[in-house]
């Protein structure tokens, strides 16, 4: 499975971005998907995840109400809509796939990773 993330960029605080992660080489609907991020000098952390059918989602507390994860299994793509962005959201964002139906917040439970896309939020 190959994952290709895109959609990052530079945005002012309060703005929005939508990240996309396209999957190839596997049956996308068989994977739970997650988004993680890593800020400079910090460890990578969980952001959001979605079950393989898209029914169940889960978010880190700091992004609840601002970020929304979704997926389109027909397009083999998972999205992360980010609204009301804050400078502390600045990080490299990674998508990841887990070859089971249910999501997890631990990065070691994900089998495949995308290359990351930079999100920079200016104050």
C-alpha cells in the first residue's frame, strides 16, 4: 500500500486547509485510516482516525470541533478538513493505514505511512 498526502501549505490563524491522502496498491476499504502530525522538536502525535467504513471517527482533544476526518472509498482517499487553524497546529501531517476495520490512536498499530505534508499556521 502506498499513501500520498497533499494539501498542506501556509495559512493565517483562523484559516482552513483540507488535506488529502490517496491510497494505491491495496484495497482501501479494508483499512482504517489515521492522521498524525509532528511539530518541530516534538514527537509525532495522533490527530484523527476513521474506521474502514467511515462510520466511526475519533479525534485528539485539541482538534475536536475544528478538524473533521472523512473518507471516500470509491476514490481511495481520506481527508482531513482543518478549520479555525492555530499556530500550534503547525506540523508535518502524515496519513497512515491500519489493516483492520477499527482505528487506533497509537502510531505503532499502523502498517503503512505517507510521506507527510507541511502545514504552517502564521499568527
